[in-house]
C-alpha cells in the first residue's frame, strides 16, 4: 500500500490487529497517517518502520503508535516488536533503547519533574508542588482482606476531607475497595458521585508507559498527570492534595521484573517528593517470600517514606 490515504481506508475496512507503517510514506508522513488511522481503527496497534535512527523521531512517532523499529534492524527485531505491541506493550529498537537513549529520557523527565512551572492539563488543575515532606508509603499484606482494609482507609481519609483520590489495581481489588468505600460514610459516597474517586486498571495503566519492559519516565509523568487531572474534575478548580495508591510496581515484581519495579517506585518517589500527592503501594507477602535478592527488596523499601502494618 503506497499512500497514507489508502492505508487509512484499508485500516477502516479491515480493522487489523497490527499495522506496519512506514514513517516516510509517499505524499504524506506516516505519523500523520497514524493519527488518522487511530480515529477509524482505534483498537489497531501501530508499529512504525523507519530508516531514521533518531530519538526525537521515535518519541514523536510513539505518541501515536505502539512501536518503532529501525529498518536496518527489522530482520532481528520485527517479530519481537509485533509480539510486544500485541501484548499491549511499547517497543523501541534496541539501538534507540541504549544507555544514550535512556539518559535522554531520564533527562527529559527530570526537567519536567523539577521545573518550577506546573504541568499543564487541558481538563483540570495540574500537579502542584509540595509544601510538606513526602508521603510514599508501602503496605505488605498477607491476604486480600488486609489489602482492601488498608487501601480503603488510605482512600477514605482523603475523600472524607474533599480531596480527590485514585486507585490503580486489579478488577478484584477495584471492586472490593469500591464496595467498601460505599459503606464508609455519606461524605465518601458524595465524593464518589462527584467524580473525585477513580478506579483504574493496573495492566492498562502500565501499558501506557512501559517500553521494552521498563517504565519510560516521560510517558509515566504524562499518564500520572492525566490521572490526577481526571480525579480533580470534581474539585471545583481547587489545588487539593491527591491520594494515589495501587499495585503497579508489585505486579511487575510478581512477574519477575525486579529492575522495572524498582525503577517505577523511583519515579513514584519523585512524584511524592516534588508534588502534593500522597502515595501508597501494596505488596503481597507471598511474592516477597520467594524473592532471593534481598538487596532488591531493600531497594524497594528505601524508596518509601514509611511501612504500614
């Protein structure tokens, strides 16, 4: 298929699972074509192929796509890239995911996190800078009932005083916590009706910023900002403290992705230290009993300000 318009029409007709798209399409560029495809085939995964070995081109492309493969590396990476995007992950050619590329991403995220300007949002007040010490707590739980009780208490404390809150977790935990919150008090039920509480799917949340099985700092910050902005919709424009809790890093930990879990906790810790957001993470004790690397476990603990009993 030679042109962008033809690609858009074919995508609308077929609704494919994966679309291989050349960044340098004739008559129009592949990135603009991807934007049009997403409107007519929103469930299709877009995997870019490009001769460009350029960090900025890859970053721009991945705003509207799910993967970026350098053509000269396609023989080694294409099948892995297709498999990754089919699983809802981001994929970047290894030569762009080198330490140089990682340093560039970290630098971009650091600039955003430390900027004196607040992060802009089109739907609600953005993140605001902290005026008190960080609150990034961790809870180790032995069973689901303890998890639900601990997280419900954390969320209800925020909602009772009118602050927005959101929980990122599995369907089982989302449903259990919502049911428990409804029984807490009339004030909490009102806050939920006003949209001050959000329950987000952890796997979907992770898929928005994971690249080659590691969290991308820039995309992570954008996803967190969007989530907080959505939770603040019912706050009448006030800059309120936000309670954020969930089990994203613990899910990575349970999958054996220890480095990714630690990196994600580091990113949450930067949010907790920089902005007016209180954070709680929950790890099942069972997953820790099988962890042989005690150093990694200590690293996880060091990224938190307190351990909840």
